[in-house]
């Protein structure tokens, strides 16, 4: 099974100890700035030593976005310096482009695919709270569709930072809805970038904020996740990411490490699933839909939830239930209408499928004439991935 992509912004210094620390934190993809080809090659070697893949951020490629004379040669030179390295995952092109840039991005993307077909050209999009002037389109959905149609990306990536000191964005789930729908339509995976430090008037993220970002992304079928930032930059009011501006670990390092290790065990299963439906209970945020009886889950109680339904290559149904509350645990009771009689969960400590347990070994599921009822606890902002199997 393919490893789950877990990445970050603001990379550490180029030395082996710092890259070992990245791997220890559970990252699988390092986004590395390479001011020179020598730095890029050094980063690739460090990634290879610690078992990471690398996305190279090379100025020759980023400058090509502005269409300077000879940009094609610059891009080809950059790819020639790195292609074929076993640690290379892809090339960063740009961040948050407007629609007017899409045609040139399509040309760069196409050229990189030609000169290095094994690598991924990467572009990250605005969130849905960007203005029309930033997007270059009237609507956010149109912005995403134009990007996909023109650029033909291998991934749909965007960032969304929802939590401020005095308010939260109410359109967070609308962004997930659009990304999921457009990625499914295009047949490509999507990923979300969440905030892991404070800056400007964004608040210091709590452990529950970070868990919420991870598990809501997974419930919507996201195939990758990144954090902004890993190293705390000394400027722009950046405050206390996982590593502070002196390179010391903050409490968030351990929080992110645990989330990353959980994603490493859940992710390979999720990579093989197709998202078929997402619903909310007891109410639906802006842009989302409330639970109805059109899916496997016909009733849920005990809290507020995001419910993602999936199917695997064998046609078996999977469900991820995420606790939408960041303050309260939930005693989840789910009624399923299904011919399947067995339910298993993915253990986040090992990645193994095991019988789902309620607590202290008590069986979580009980049969019904036309389905089953399942009960278990969910911690605040936590999620659980389960599979149904064994038809009667």
C-alpha cells in the first residue's frame, strides 16, 4: 500500500539530525528550499538517509511562473539536476495563483511532466475565503474548475486556516465540499494544508484544533495533508509552531507527531478507498448536507459528527466517523442498514484491522434483522475508520 503524504512548510536546516527529527515526527514528504542545485541534492540525500521523499522548491521553477525569457530552459535545467533521484517526489511550482496565471502554470506543468514523468509538479490553491480579486473568478468553485481544466494537475491542493483569536470561519466545510467534489470529478486526489502555528490574528492552535483539521480532511476523502508551519519563522509575527524559531521542540511537536503516526497507519487504507458520500449530524454547516437515509448509516446519536462513507476495490463499504466537537467526547450510537454482518476498525497504533471494541473488550456491534447497531466513544475531534464485511 502507498504511504500517506504528510508534509509541511518552512523546512529545517540541511543537516542529518534535523532530517531525522522530521522522520521521527512522522512526516513522509519534506518540502525543501534549494537556493542552489547543491542544496537541493544535499536535501535529497538527507531524505534518502532517513526514509523521506522530497519536494524540491527551486527558484528556477518558481521564477518561470512570471514567464521570463528562456523560462523553458530554466525549468529543464532544474529537472535535469534532480530527476532520477530515488528520494525525489516532485517539484513545487507556486502558491495561491490567480486564474490569470493558470495558462502559464499549465505550460510549466506540462513541461515538467515531459522532462521528468516520474515526478509530481505541485501547485497550491487559495482557500474559499480569498477575494474575487485574488481568485480571478467570481466564484471559488469556478476558480478550482478552471485550474483543473487548464493545468490538469495530479493533485488538488489548497490551504484553509479557519481559527482566529475572536472568531472562526463558517465556510470551512464548504471548502472541503468543493475540493472533494471537484477532485472526484477529475479523478485526482486532494489535500488540505492546516495551520500549526499562530501568526497575525490567527490563534495558537490547540491539540483539538489540529486533530479536527486532520480527521475532517480524512472523513472527506483527503489523500494528503500538510501543516503550515513546521519551523517557526523569525518574522511576520509567527509564534510557536512545532519547532520554535530557535529550533527547540514545543508541545505541538508531540501533538503533530501522534497525529502523523496515526495517519501513517490509517492512510494506506484510505489511499485505496473512494469517497462516496459525506454527511453531518445533527445539523449541516454552510455548503454541507445533513444526514439522510440514503446511505449505510440511517441514524446516529450521542454528539455532533462528520460521517464519510467509502468503498474499496472489492466493493466493501467503509465509514469514517469524526467527532465535530473540539470540547466534548461523544458516546456514538450508529444504526446501519446493511447486509454485511461484521465490522472492523483500523488500529491507529499498528494499521491492522481488528474487531471494533466499545471499551474494556466489550463487543461494540449488535445484529439487527436488517443491519446492525454499533456503539463506541470518540474523543473530542477524533475519528474512527471502520470496514463492513461478511454478507449473510
